[in-house]
């Protein structure tokens, strides 16, 4: 390609497929959730006529004839709507830091000339990223630790300079709209779209990224709102379980980050957590400051149609692990 051409923006998809993402749709048909995300990513990439799109499809590690490691994971690199590179890769170091291989490939293949202050968006599709150890997140690379800290450090390797920030980070996972995750990401991100509680099918719709073409001046907040709107509308028509999506404007959230950190520390002292359970709304905690912690947030919420929470009409936008009952 012509290295003198400039890109207005970058989009980075990371689709985690080294786990179980099988579900059944409303007709009872088996669907692989990660393959649907991949199809959408391809469509977005082909429409990105003024941007660069990277799609990392991280698949299980296997061995050919049971002996020779195969490169099952794939990177697709689109520039101005054209597929420029397709790379099969594997993780040669089974103990490497999370996202090390992907960040190396990104920095190797991305366009380095032209507009270096381009807008950068990172979309992660997978299971819940835990706060703790995170071993066995990958079925076939169980020693790679995936947790809030390793994820935060990993995606920073995609930033070209210390001053560069992500315009938008999307976590299409369950239970990652939390004070702890926000505390990590606000240091180098402007906006976060995530679910504070269970996200049905771990799938946020990303078709709205085409607004980067049709409305090049769109703000990251507006873009995140459009993605949340589309996802909420789809889930509302498909599911009877609770739906919770939140957009966090870190420019505002940073104004009370000390108070948010103090809340997290105080909550940790209350007792042990049910780390393998879905989050609860943090406003259930007596000392949660709802007036302060709602600033800079917009939440899309619908309670489950059945159960004791079915009459709840609002959500703080923050998720916390439930305490273990004595």
C-alpha cells in the first residue's frame, strides 16, 4: 500500500474464541457467538474507507498430527476497506503476558506514516475478565493470566506513545463495568462501554462503527451511545433476562476517582466475595454515594421479567461482586 496515505482512525477487534461460546437462539438453533462477532467485524472493516481495522481472532492452540504446533489464531488487517494482510499466528511463549503477541503484530503491520494522532478504538469480545489471578481463561493456554491488571497493561502496548489514549474501549463481556476496571482504564482511555452485570451472550453490537465514516466528527461518547442503543434494542426484543449497559465518560469520572477508589477499598473490607457469581448493583452497599458516582454515566437498564428484582427500574451503572453470606 501507499505508506504516504493517512488514516483518520484505527479500530482494533480482539475476539476471544479459545473457550465455549456456544448458545441457542430463539428458534433453538446452535450459534457460535464469536463467529457472529467476526462476521460483523469483517463488514465494519470493509466499510472503513478512511481508517484501518485490525481483527484478532484468537482461537484454540492445536497440534498438527498431535506433534507440530499450528498457527490457528488469525489477524486480518484492513486498510481503507481493503484486506491488506492476513496472518496466521500462535503464542510461542505459553507464559507470556496477555496480548503481547497481538500487540507485537499490531505494531508490525499498522501504518506508521500519515496521521499519527488518529482516533483509536479497542473492542474486546470474550468472557468476564476477572479481577484476580485469571489463569485458565484460555482453554489451551491456561498459564496466560487474564485479569483486570494484565488486560489493562496489555492494551496499552497498542498505543504508540505515552501520550496517546484510546478514544473508546468496548468490553463485550459480563460483569466488567466496575470501579476497579474503570480505575485501570481511565488512565489512558476517554470512554468505556461495558456491562456492570451479566451481558446476555457476551455480545455488544459494533455496526455503529460505520458512523466513523458517515459522521466523521462524531464524538466517542456519541459513538458509544449508538452502540449501546443498538445492543439494548436487540437484547430487549430477544431476552427476558436483565439487561445492563453503561457508557462511562472518563473525563467526568476522573473528577471523583479518589472517592471511587475509597469505595472499592472499603467494600473489600466487608468480607469475602462470590467471585464466580454475577455482579450486583453497587448501590446496594450502604455507603455507596449514588449522587456522586452517577456523574459521567449513562445506563441502559431493563430488569428481568421474573424474579425478585423484576420491579427494579433503575441501576447505578456500577457492578460489584456479591458478598459471601455467613
